[in-house]
C-alpha cells in the first residue's frame, strides 16, 4: 500500500472519529454559546455607544479589542479541543489496543502518525477558521467592523492550533492520553501568560521582562502566532489612538505583524516536533 | 566476445537463476531466530527461534508470562526485539510490506467503537492494500456470526462479539498467515467450536496459522506442531507425534505365566496395578506390535480380559515439561 494512501486513510479515519465523538458536539455547543454571547455583547456595544459617545476611531478600537478577546476564546477552545483529541487518538489507541490490529497491517508507523496529524490539523484548523469567520460576520453585522486581513488572521489561528496539536501528539507518544492533553494546554496557557508579561515589560521599557515573552514565543510558537493573528484582526488605527508602548502592554492588541523569519521558525518548529514524535512513536513497544 | 554475446550470456544466467529460485520450496510463513526482549530488569524473551511452515498450524503454549504474546508482537513488528531476526512469508519483518498477507487477532482486541463492524473491515481492507469486494467482506462477517450486526457500532458490542469481529479482521484480506493470540478468551463454547472450524478451514486452504491458546485441547485438535515457551525460552517444540510420541497400552491380564510376563516386559516398560498392566510403547513401534503381543500372551497361557490404548495428553506433556524446567532451575539455584 502506498504511503500516501495510508496517510489519507488514517487522516479520514481521524476526521470521522472527531465527527462521531462527543468532542464535536461539545465544541459546537461552546462555539454557538460564544458566538451568541459575543453577538449580544457587540449589539449592546452598538446600542450603548452607537450615538455620538464614541468617535469612529474609538469604535473601531473597541471592536478590535473585543474581537481579539473573543477570538482568544475560540483559540482556547480549539487548543483544548485538539489537545484533548490528539492525546486520546494516539496514546489512547495504543493503550486500549485499537492500534495493535491497525499497525499490524503493512503500513509504516510514520505514515500512521502523519495521517493522524493531518486529520487533526484539518479538524482543528477547520474549526478555528469556521468559528472565526462566523465571529467576523457577527462583528460585521452588529458593529459594522471588518478586520483588515481576515484570511491571514484565520490562517495564523489555524497555525497556532497546528503547533499545539503537534506538541500534544509528541507528548501522547510518551505519556498517558489525559496527561498529554493537560500538559499541552498548560504549556499553551503558560506561553500566553509569558507573552502578556513580555508585553508589559515592553510597555514599561524593561528589556529583561520583555525578553520573557520573546523566549517563550521561540520555545512554543503559539503565542507568537496569536500575536500575528491579533495584528491582522485589529484596526491599524489603534496605534493612532494608543501609543505603541501601550499597545504592547495590552494583552488583546498586538504591536507588529509577524515576520517571515518567525513564520519560518514556526514551520521548522512543527517539523522538528513532528519528527521527534515520529521517532518516539516508531520506537514505542505496543 | 561481443557485447551482444555478453547480454545473451547474462540473460541465460538470469533465466537459470530464476528457474533455480522457482524450484526452491516457498519460504516459511514465519521464521525467527534468536529473539530477545527485555522490559526493564525482566528478560521477557531470551533466544527464541521458531518456524511456521506454509499451511501448517502451529500452537504456541506456555504458562502466563512465558513470553508468548511478546514473541507474537515481535514477529509482527509491534514490539522491537533487542536482538534476533524475523522473516514473514520470506521477507524481513522490518519491511511493513512483509505483513501484506498477514492477519492478526490481538490478545487485547479492541476496535474503533465509533465505527460499525462493516466499516472496521473496510478500513482494514484499505490498509492491507488488497482488493476485497464488499460481498466478500460481508461473507467474512457471516463466517464469524456477525452478519446481522454488520451495520451496528462496535461500541455496543459485547467482548465476545468484538473478538468475533477481530477474527473477521484477521481473515478479511485473504491472508497467507494468520496469527491468533488467545482467539477464544471471550467466547462461549459455541464460539470456541466456530474458531476451531475456522482454523481447520484455513488449514485446508493452505493458510499457515500461529495459534496462542491456553485451551490445550483445542491446540491438540487443530495443530500440526507445538512450541512450548517457558520463562521466555523454547522449552520444547515439535510435531504432536514427536511431543506425545510415548504411547501407552493398558491390559487386564490374569493367569500370567513367567514366560508371558517376560514377553510383556520385552514389549516395553511396565507398571502394574492388580490385574492391570500399563505398557509404555516405544515411539517408533509399528502397527503390528500390539496384535502380536496379544497373540503371544494368549499363546503363552495368559487370559486377556481387556486391551485399551492410552495416550498421554498434550496437557500432561506440557505440565511435565514445565515441571522439569522448574525442577532444573531449582537444582541450579541450589
């Protein structure tokens, strides 16, 4: 059997698993709740300040901040969903014995892992892109704000999800399903907090504190990609309203777009962690 | 010599080599040599070598923790051996393609609970890379008694039904080798008979089977050869005739003259309990030995009331081998 066919078969199986497990219903439920709440919130925003209370610039700034805040909620849901799906789908299958019959077929473990990864990437990315797009439409309808680069922003959110699920996949080759999910989400949150601390350091002009964010973004690129996504969601006029240092200190605004070098690093990071996962899974006794 | 002559010469050589290879018997279904595996401080498998010929049914026996499942998993590439080589159907087991014609029912049988039985089979057919029609897949489910549950989710199956599904998964992609690890552990007596019939049908079709089972009676009924593992080593192996070679004969005799008793002793080792004599016949005795003995005993004046063939069961032989191994280890320990 060709490797490509194995990869596609396993990717399809992973998507089917995601669609038939309760995780999809839970995700759909959470998304609808978040969309409805944000729709209500944005409509209230428009109703309260719809008159002459806010200038158009202030309105766009407010919309940008709240949109980034809600998008962070989606990225957190995606992180939780994929991390807790990636763990059970790999280490859960090896623990329960489901993987025994599958891996005794004429397939390479690396092809099996690539199929799992691809299926999870499709699922996680599909979720954030669809939910994010729905959110953008909600904002458009309620407060008439449309992000400057929605496609880039949604792609970066998908990339962030990919980074986290690749990490969860690596962890699930070595530790138990639940532990791999908890550790992956824990690291995701830690990196985000480190990014906020770094932003505060930048705002205060404290290089040592600012470096905390830089280092954490290199170690786990989720927060870096999230910063890029926020930048693409927010209105460019925020810099006029806020000073650059104030933007850096605010957790739901971003100062600069992502560099190509950082995107390259994120891609390399995913490839390296995936490679480690393949080596770890290839050596595992089932 | 011209280049054309060289080409012709090489062509003849290749054809000759091809004829030579075609004339060779097919490689064994399973061949492994010097398999070793250590888990932490525990040496689970040490220096195991075994062979399953094409079309043979080989039973793998041994107590719990003997290393049977570890050996099976090493054969299938699921566990990496610390040392040793494995060939499956003539190809190194390190090449996944070696498993193209191998069916496997694991001891820990679990299948995707979110799929239906027919979807599980379709998945395995696709992964095996072999074309099997939907009709044949359904036929496979019928064979294991799951025809009426084909569309049901596996998550709702009982353990016995999941094991039956596992059997269908092992059989669906037209295997040349089937590895069954405890295939009847969750089955009722009827299910066990079904498994026995399936193994016998595979044997008839020339499919090799490696069967790990605690049900020694089943192994004895269906296997051509048996490999007994004890503490990670091969304690004994051979055909059933070789392992159970010692046959016994029970005779009830009265009026035994010294000459008749001498004749009896000449036939083999005897144990006496009242009028009953148990005679251990040599493994290589011919079919005439027993009627000749009875005729001679009658001619020498003995009254022959009963002649019963007795056979050492595989269970007795297995226990004997394991006890011998245990006694030898105790002696070494001292």
